[in-house]
C-alpha cells in the first residue's frame, strides 16, 4: 500500500509512472491526471499570453519613449443630485438624504435604506423591479439565490409560496412607520431587497453656473455645455412655460439681452448700474443671421426701420 507521505516524496514527473493494481482505481487515477494536465496547459497558455502582452507593450505615438499613467481613486459619498439605478432601467436621482432614525421602519424596527416613487413603475412597465423586490425579500430571509429570467420568470403563485415559506406577508407589502413621528402610514407599502447601483453621473461633476461667458461667433448666442462655460438652453417647452405664466418681460430678457442682442447687453448693464427699468426691445443677432441666409439665396430682404 502506497501512503500519502511516500507519494509526496516522489518527484512530480515520477507520479505519472505509478501503476495501481485495481483496474478501476488505475482508470480513476489516469482521469485525475488527465484533468490536472488540461488545467496546467490552460494556465500555461494564459501565462504565455500575458507575458507576450507585457513584452509587446502598447503602441506609442512617434517620439514617445515611455508612457506613464497614474490613476487616482477618489471616494465620494452619495449626496443629493447623484444618479442611481436598478437593473431594470429604473434610474433616478437622489432627492433627499435623511438620518437613519428618520427613515420609515418595518414593524421589527428595521429602517428602509432607500425609498422609491411607485409612479416609476406603471408607465414604464418594467415589472422586473417589483419581482426582484419581492423575491429578494424572501431570498434574504431563506438564504437562497433566486433567478427569474425574462420569459420564464416566477409566477405570482410561486412568489406567494416562497414569501409564505419565509414567514413574510404574501402580498409583499407591510405596514411601515414614519421614522419622525412613529405613526404608521395609512396603507401597506411594498418592501424588499433590490440591487441599486451608483452611476458615474455625480452632481459634483455636473454642477455649473454662468453669468457672462463666451458667445458663438455666428449667432452671438452663449455656447452650450459645462466644458465651454456655456449657458442654459431655453428650449421651446421652457418658452411655453413662461408664456403660460404670462411672464412677458422675463421671456423677452431671456431671448434678447441674455442671449443674442449684442447692443442690448451693454445697455442692460448700464441700466442696472443706474437703477433704471430697462425694457426697450432690441434686435436679436439670429434675425440678422436669417436675413444673411436669405440674401445668400439671392433674395433681396431688408429690414425697414421706422425713422421715429
């Protein structure tokens, strides 16, 4: 009988020469040896690939001898305005961060970690998030892993059964209490476990403000985007909102002196310094662009200004 100690003393290559008396044991031994060999070959191939990649190096631009990249990791705490998302297209921004003791809590005193608006479900019809919440709650209680594929997912009956098995409400809802007052909410609330991920759209990187800055050479309107230190676009729908409120002066200001009325910019500054009400309408530069566009088509278009 060959002992474990004797086998360990043998050199690696010598083990292959060991022959067992029982045929089935020999077959088993050869099978294990074959598996080990395949694993070693796979590891060797992977190793050779990685070494080859390191020796080859990256393609450097002409004239560059060595390229050094330094990656800096920054830790950012989640704050109001940061974007988070589940795994079903259910994205959203953090509206408010509250103390743990102010969050709604379950009957056993466990506070919820995140509160989502239920109106984010019906119109988008991504019911996966609801299934994930229900099944996640049951899976956490039972210590299971649950898979619910798209067209072959868990039925309502199965979800109820697994919730019942976990001694949880079969409706997937429970009464929550307001963390600030301790009063229970009027109706049961859907609770459970869901994967929520932080997206790389952080408010610190997005926040932007401008008073005056660069203007487009052609239209004389402010440039767009944070990188260009641009202004906020006032689109059609924003204009409709101001029109609906009857905010005529505000709208006129946005569309002229704050945009592309070049002489008006200087005049409004002067009026503010003097403390005057400035409401004299100017001519937007985009109108001149339109005139020139029409003239380039061979149309004789002129703006007739009154002599008054």
